[in-house]
């Protein structure tokens, strides 16, 4: 398994763990329902109204903000490396192009990350647990992808030898 795929998988599992912990916290120790009445198989306990979905606004917007900051750092460091080293290239050229401009980075990231945030927002309001988990995972995946990108770019910059000046 490649290192990038491995990190993305680990981040996805981490996001699933967070979502499961929030779901468990939401339950507040739910009690077992009363047994149904024996007469005619009817229950004497009135049916409860379905509970609304708990949407964690602060966590959601914190992750969206962290994703935006990470996307900006990824775009800036990618473009900086391409300007500084002519032989460098964008690893996600299928998405951005071979040597994208800074504007292209921002427009593409806005479309991808904005779309992911919108889809996550809708999924997180679902009454189905699996869809909410998918929403958290999607949001975590784009955050991890950009974080991995700018960390890689910074590492590449530190590995490259600085230009040497000759003394005359």
C-alpha cells in the first residue's frame, strides 16, 4: 500500500472513530422500552416522536475552516516549488493540469472542497447513521488530502539543495 493511500485510510478511520464517539455521546444512556401489553398485542405506551438529528455546527465549521487553510497552504507551497524548481511538477496533474497557475489551484480547490463541504453538510443532516458517517468521512478525506499535500511540498523544499552562489 502506498504511503499516501495508507495515510488517507488512517485519516478516514480516525474520522469514523470521531463520528462513532459523537453518536455514542448523543445517546445519553438510552433505556430499554417497556414490554408490550399482553392483551391483543397492543402497547399501552404511547409512541414517541422521532428525535431530530444532532448537527455539530462548531465541529463542522472548524473542519471546513481547517480544510480551507490546508488547501491554501497546499496551493501556495505547490506553486512556490514549481516557481523555484523548474523540473518540479504538479502530482495531481489530472486535476490541476501540468503546471497550473495559482488562480487555477484556488478555483479548482474551491470547486472540489466547496462541493465536498456542501455534500457533507447535507449528509450530516440525514436521519441515517451511515450517511452521517459518510459525511464526516468525506470532510475528513479532503482535509487529509490537502494536509498531506502541503506537508509533502514543505518536505520537498527542505530536501532540495539551495542555489549556491559562486564567489568571484
